[in-house]
C-alpha cells in the first residue's frame, strides 16, 4: 500500500466513520501482513463475523418473510420506486463522469417514470428502451482517478473499498429518502429499501455458501470484481492471467 | 470424372469446415436454449432437485467446457507448480465444485429470459467473449458473459462471468491461500473436502 492510499484511508476513516474504535482498528490493522488488496484483513474478518450474526438473526429472516409474503408486483413496485428515486443522482454521476448522453437517459427515465410510471412504481422507461444505469459517487471518483484505497468490510453496510466508503457517505448525504420527513416515515422507507435489497440477494446466498472455500474471501473478491466491472460500465479491460 | 471427384472433395471439406466453425455465439445460444427448455419442462428440477440438474449439466453443458484451462486460470501462477497428476486431480475437483454452483443457479431459474447481445467476430479470431443478459421481472438485468476459445474440437467455454464476477478467477486468492498453507496437495484436499460435504448435504436433502 502506498502512503497516498494510506492517507486516503485515514482521511476516509476519520471523516466519514467517526468513532474511536473504528479509527483504532483502521490504524492497528495497517500492520497486518498478507493480501495487498486487503490490508485490513484482520479488522475486516472480525466485522464480517459480526455481520454474519446480524444477518442470520435479523436481516435475513426479515428479508425472507418479505420475499415470501409480498407478491411479485408489490416487490417489483417497491424496487422500481426506489430505483426511480435514485435516477437523478445516477444522472448527476453520469454527467460528472462525462457521459452526457447517459445522463440524458437517466433524467429522461426519471421524468417518464415519475409521471407515466405513477411515482416510479412502474418502470415504463425501461420498456421504452431507456436502459437503467448503475452509477454512484464511488464510481465517479474512480473515473476521476481515485484509487481503491484498500478493502473494508462494514457491518450492515457490507463490503466497500475505502474510496467507495467515502462515495457511499456522499451518496447517502444526497439521497432523497434520507431527507423524507417526518423521521418515522423516513425510517420506514430506509428500512423497507434495506429489506428489499437484502431480499434481492437471497438467491445468491446459497450459491456463495456452496461455492466458496472461504466465504469471506469469496465475497471480497466478488465485490472487487463487480466494482471494477461497474466502473468500466460492464466492459472492463482484461487483466493479465 | 476428375472434375466430379474434386467437386465431391470440395463439398465435403466445405461441410466439415462449416461444422467445425459453428459460430461461438450460436453455440452459446443453442446450448442455453436447449438446457432451459428442459428445465422449464422438468417438475423435479423446478422442485429443487439438484441431482437432476447436475445430470443435465453433465450431459448437455460440460462437453462444451474446457476444464483444464478453467482450473489453470483459477490457479494463476500456482498451476505450474502442480505435477501433471496433481493438475488432473485439481481439474476433477474444481469441475465438481463448479458444476454444483452452476446447477444451483439453474434450480433457481423461474421466469427469466435470456437476451443475446449482438456479436461480432473478426476472421481468424480464436478467443472471444459472448455476451448475454438475464432479464427477470422486478429486478435489474444481470450480465452473463462467456469466454470461449477455439480448439480442434470446436469452441469451448473457459470462463463464465456473472455481473462482472468471473466464477473462475474469483477462486484465485482462495486457491493461492490454500497452496501457501498446505501446498498443492493441501488445495486438492480442501476442494475435495468441500465437495464431499456438499455431497453429504445433497444426500440428506434428497432423502427428505
């Protein structure tokens, strides 16, 4: 790890994840040896273990009930609704990455789905051929040349590189759902979105469980590959074998 | 007479070369459709019978995969450390593990549709990427790409990439770790133990 990356991690830690324990853990695990892509492996593995417990006893059971009880059109409606809410920020990120045609599509999607799609419950725009993009501020920073800055595993939030942790903080800051008032409504919406996302990952659980020799490493490497793919919009250059 | 002879030879060689050169995108599409057609009609598979899917994958899908290459790719530079018998053992164990992963994904198959992306290939290319997309109601499309290489026996798949995640290279760090801890034999033992525990779970599930 370079000094620059280290400084970046420390900045990310101190800026976005205020809390002495976290900071200590970040600083402490810099000393740990091993995988260069995972400099904080010791810290990460303990967080992963915590998250496994939280997931097993809270997040997953709730997601399973939701998946079981809610009929497909309802799930699709919620998924579309939160997707639509995100399209403005996706458009902003497309523009920040210089992809102005994509940004136009994103804004077009928002306009169509918010009106014809009844507050975003129906994804009419996709049916019209306006493809949904996946963008966030972490990807924008990557396009601007900010490096990954080491892999981190957070409880509840899950895997993020240091750069994407900072990106996530900014995404959350501009996220309209977090601005909803009263607070009780906001909390319900945030919780519903979380459950919706967790439920969409249920089919992958069994695959990871059975495929992985080491679940922690399998998830880490899958996350890093997936991010790379997103940053390059689905066409990453080939890596050396 | 000679003219006819040449005509026959020419026609024969033409047919042979057309057959050997079945386009890689056509191959992916043909195998995918054939397998999904069977899955759609089979009540046992829809009920979650992993064993039945494994049999199906064995018969229809595996002949089109190049497992030694996949295993080499998953191991990276450690592949060269393995002796030929070790390489054979690794290929066998890794194949068993991957088939199960793939079979599992198929039992989850319900209303998805596969879209085949436009495919272009330059003459003489021997290594290509065939891109598809899985559409499912109510969720985002999932990218599903196949890397194929041209061998004497036709085009063979050597990597499967789901949502940007290579099911093959995703093992590289895990395999590297095992090799560092217990050598190549340690890695063979780990994959083999994993396969045995999955086998045992499967037997338990089928009994129920």
